[in-house]
């Protein structure tokens, strides 16, 4: 029996009035509840977008009324996830590459999550902001200096924010290190090493079974650069107060010759496969040295084609001590129990646990993705500044284009644009700053 039938069948005006009141209250409460739940649209629901969609439901009580993907099967798969989460079937936008424009015309979306191939990140994020909708976009948010400026100029002009979904910045260990840095345990941080060593050759760049090019393959064929710098550099920005007290000023990059892609094809598919015979621009390992205005240095390794287990090799060195992620170790002068000997990092991770991790992680990538989305949703719903700074988002991403330019010019240092236009000197740190209790 629905509400109307129930009222019609109820005997007596008094009872009917009382019930009408309580029904109205219930409807009002539902509407309030409805308004409280953020409405999130998804653009791109392939591997990453699907993981984010599942994690989004675990992270917050959201509604997903709209999904866009130019592959209908992907959009349908995502719609089934939404329905499985007890919501009405979302409207799907699947007709061609620009269907997202129709979706962005809706006026009921509080934010969109963009997880499409790289070349779409700038236009989709810019057009979201122009339509007044906050965007969270996958990594890297742009591939060139011009793309980065377009994002910054649009957000400054429209007043609509965007954020890059750089998830490794939210890792439990990296946030504990950030709290230790801010507590002054390492003294002044002078140098950081980091890497993105992630062998993606046989499932992300090329099809596992056939060796066919997937969309990221194009970049290995055409460019020689750090294709994916944000996972390595992400946490480093806040450790070094980049864009809030210091800034990256120059990058010098060098690349090995390109061997391992051809070697992969030869091993897996034999000498006659087109992948074996083709020439690739991308070197196997790219090493970049970044200098900061305050005289600090960062070494970044890009390494995504060689056979190996996953690794980030974060190492942070300050005037009072050192943290080494690979060793899971810390050494602090005059504090560590044994002279020049590592002590375990775990007790520090617990002591300096970031408040975002107090209730544990959520969703994919060891719980990191849910923490990131929860922070994003909370900021959108309270109209607060988004957790990851716009300037940090572009500073990490611009390494793609700048490293390529440096390599092509014989490793000469290339200047970083100052996206903050001088504000880095006076801006206060923003990312993951603990609230004072
Ligand atoms: N942060 C992380 O941990 C992480 C992990 C994996 C991928 N990523 C990033 O996520 C993004 C997507 O990567 P992926 O591995 O999911 O790729 P994918 O190919 O699996 O998914 C991309 C999806 O976008 C859709 N798409 C392409 N063009 C479109 C358009 N014009 N309009 C609408 N939909 C379109 C495709 O149909 C596909 O479903 C990339 O930027 C990648 O770098 C991030």
C-alpha cells in the first residue's frame, strides 16, 4: 500500500490529519536526506573509474544519477553497480567522445569524477568548471605546460575548484611521515628520492594475450619522458612545503636507451610480432633531478616497462635524520637508540598516525582510495577547499612535459612555471594539516 492509498483507507478525519502530518514529516525528512547526499557523476568507467565508483559507495552516502562512457558496455556495467547499491538506474551518456558535454549540462550534479585516458583530462575538467561543476580528475591532470595553465586559469576565472586524484599522497605511511616532518623530527628537509617502479607493460600499455596497443601505448611510441610522475612526487610536495614556502624551480632529466619494450614483445610474442619490430621513443628508466627555490633537491625515477615488483623507494633526508620507505626505517640524530643504525618505522607510524586513518582505510589500494574520496566528498559537501591543492595538482603533472623537454635537449635544466604567481612565498600549508584540538 503506498502513502496515498493508506491515507484514503484510513478511517476518521482526526486520524487522517495526524497521519498526513507524520507523512509530510517523513517526506520532508527524506527530501532533506536526499539533499544531504551528494550527487556525483562519473565520466570514464573503465578499470580505474569502476574501482572509484565502488569505493565511492564505501566512502560516503552519495547518489550517482549520471554516468558517461563512450563504451556502452562499460557504462552499463557501472549502472549495474549503482543499482546494486540500492539506487535508481542512472542516466547513461554513451553517444560518442563528447557525450560528457550533455551530462555536464545537468544542474543536479555536485561534482564529477573523471577517469578517462590522459588526453581527455584537460578538456573534461575545464568544461566541468565552466559548467559550474567541481571536478576530481585522475592522474596526471595535464600533460603539458599549456594544459596546466588552462586548468589554473579556468579555476581562477570561474571560481569553481578541481582536484587531481593523486592517491599516494593519502597513504598511511606517507601521512605519518608528513606529521613527523611537521613535528620537526627530521629537522630541515634537504633531499628526497622517489620512484614509480610499476611494471605495466603487459596489462596496461599492451594487451596481455595479443600484445595489441591499449590507449597508453601511444605515449611510449611517441614520447621519451617521465610519463607518470604523480604517484612518486605526490607526497613529496607536502613534505617539502612546495607551493607554500618553497617551489620547484628547475628539472633536469635523462633517459636510458629503449630496450625492454622490444624485449618484452620478443619474449612473449616472437620476432615477427609488430610490437617487436617497432621503434619506441620511451627510454626504459627516466631519472630527473628537481631543484627548489630554497636549495633542496628531489630525484625522481620513472620505471614502468621493466619486469619487476612494485616499488616507490621514498627516502627523505633532513638535517636531523632520515626516513627510508624501502627499509621501513628511520634514523634520528641523538634520538635513535643506536648510533648510525636504523630503527623500525612502524612505531612512528602509529605514534604519528594521521587523523584521516584513525578509523582505518576504505576501498581499493589498501584503503587509500576511500580516504581520498571521503575527504573530497566532505570538502564538496561543506564547500571547503578541496584536500589536494590546485597548484600541487599541476606542479606534479607538469613534470610529464618538462622532463620530455629536458631529455630532448640533452638533459638541460628546464624551468618550472610558477603557477602560484609568487603566492608560494606566503601561502600556508594546506594538504592534510591536522586540526588543533
Ligand atoms: N590513481 C591510480 O591509482 C590510477 C590507477 C589506474 C589508472 N589511473 C588513471 O585513470 C585514468 C583511466 O585509466 P584506466 O586504467 O581506467 O583506463 P581504461 O581504459 O580502463 O578506462 C578509461 C575509460 O574511459 C572511457 N573513455 C575514453 N574516452 C572517453 C570519452 N571521450 N568520453 C567518455 N569516456 C571515455 C573508456 O571507454 C574507458 O571505459 C588514467 O588517467 C589513469 O592514469 C589512476
